[in-house]
C-alpha cells in the first residue's frame, strides 16, 4: 500500500464531500448574504434561489404532490415524520408499525412513543435475508393503525425492503401514512418515490456536507411540527434556512439521482471481489448481506475472531471499515440487525461492514483484502 494512502470503505457512515458540491456551497454563501425570510431585495433573491433548489429536488425525485422540508439531517427528518404523524393523527388511532431492523433514529422514536406517550407499536420481524415479510405486515394492520415506517435499504446489511409492494398494499388504507427512511437508497437503488407519503434523505450519505437532510412530505396531510417558531419550511420546521447548505444539498440530490446505473456498475464488481474472497475463506467468514442487497454495502462476520480487534488493526494500516454501524453513539459491537436475521451469537457479535462509493477502486479492494487476510490469520486465538 502506498504510504499515507487511506482506503476508505465506510461510505455508509459518511461519504466524501464532492468538490463540486462544496464549490456550490462556497459560492452561495459568498454571494447570497441575506435571510430568505427578509422582504428586501437581497432576502427575496435568497428566497428565490431556495425555491429553485426545492423545485430541483422535487423534479429529481419525480415528485409533483410533495413538498420539501429542509432539516439538519436524517435523524431530525425521521423524528419529524414519525412524531409529526403520531401526534397529529392520534385522534384517528394510536397504532404504529415499524420493523426491528430500523436505524436507531427510527427505533428509538418508536420506543419513546410507546413508553412515554402510550402509543401501541408493532415491530415487524425480518427474515434470514434481512427484509420484512409482507404477510406479517398485512396481519399487523388494524383499524387503529395510522403509520407504517420502514427502512428502504438497511444501513448495516444493505438488505432491500419490498417498498413498492408495501406502498401498493397501503394504498388500500387511506388512513395509514407510509414513511420510508431512504437514506441508504437515494442514488443507490431505484425506488418509486412518488408512491411514498414521507421520505427521509441525509446529505452526508450522498457526498454533500454534514448537517443537512430532507423530509419529503406528501401535500395531502398535516404533521405536528417539532420545531415551532417563525413558520419556515411551510410551518413544519421553523428556523432560519441555511441557504448555501440547502442549495448545495439540492445539487447533491441531482448528482446522486443521475446515472444510478453507472454507479451500480462501478461498485458491483468491487462488492463481488469482496464476496469472492469471503466465500473462498468460508472457514473464517460468514456473509450476512443477501445476494440481492444494495451493492454499496457488504456485511460479513468473523467466525472465530473478534470484529473490534480487526477493525482496529485495519485502521492502524490506513483501512477504514466498520463493525456494526457508526451511527450508534455507544461503541457497541453487537448487531441487532444480524441477530434479528436469526444468526448465532458469534456471528451477530462480530460483524464487519465494508461500504462502497464510486471513488473506490479495484486496487483499494485488493489492498483491503490482502490486509484483512493478514490481520485475521495473524490473530492468535
Ligand atoms: N437512517 C439511516 C438508514 C442511516 O444510515 C443513518 C445514518 O447512518 C440515519 C438514518 C441517521 O442519519 P444522520 O446521522 O444524518 O442523522
């Protein structure tokens, strides 16, 4: 490996900022000086630019009946979607449905609603491929159900949920709103966003800056805002807009949603290269990502070594992968997602995730695999 070269394979946690997107941010922050809520010329100029950014986002997602709510990231968007629906429509019913394999920014919201606000929550199980079962969802729906919230692409395993099928099922239940955490799907797998009521997007997973995200919301229903105040973002998220951030995010969305097929074509062989190595060494590794998972993520376990030791040893060699998900503030190494897939303790306690982006190369992967091989085989048991 060339000296000082970092091999970054943790793109599901954070992507590298695209210089073009940073350039947009820098240009806007220098040329648009005013608060877009101000009615003077400079304010209106900023407001117009923001409107264009919103329209571009809707066009890129092919949405005509949605509105854009800029947020600080996906955690806020998930909280707004779920609590916003629960509190707005509690009078219609107090039953909510999600799955056991959601990101903590969804799971913990449901736990709060359940324990502190007396909502009833059904947590759908996942199958051995990491996705939910439609029949179980059908059986869980009651006359009290007001919301279903599901992850589109699992952030740990890359497993893809049958979002289109769920949307088709829920179309028969006009009282139930469908929220999708699409953070790991945007620009990575094809989704028909127009069928979804609420869609969560994170900027830092699509090469934008940290600290920005979106909730795309259908126009036909209300949400109780979490942040009350000056009424920005249609009243759903008060607080002065960061125009440069919002405009640069709209550019990131445009770039992410353009040429998805060519991005998939880039990462698929890299994913396969990793898979082939793991399969050839099946005495050491078990692959957890199903074969039809997002090609941007490959999750596997060590059959007889500790994952945290391997992550640290690779990190010391300049190779960044993760054990479970970096989104857990605590340094947990147990994967509740892989556990829910029905795997044994050694497997769900020692998961590793390599996550890819289009800047990764075959030689990055070769270097990763030869170092992984050396590290794992070098650990005394
Ligand atoms: N949802 C998913 C699927 C994620 O992968 C993440 C972050 O990893 C989040 C939500 C939370 O995103 P953020 O940290 O930007 O709030």
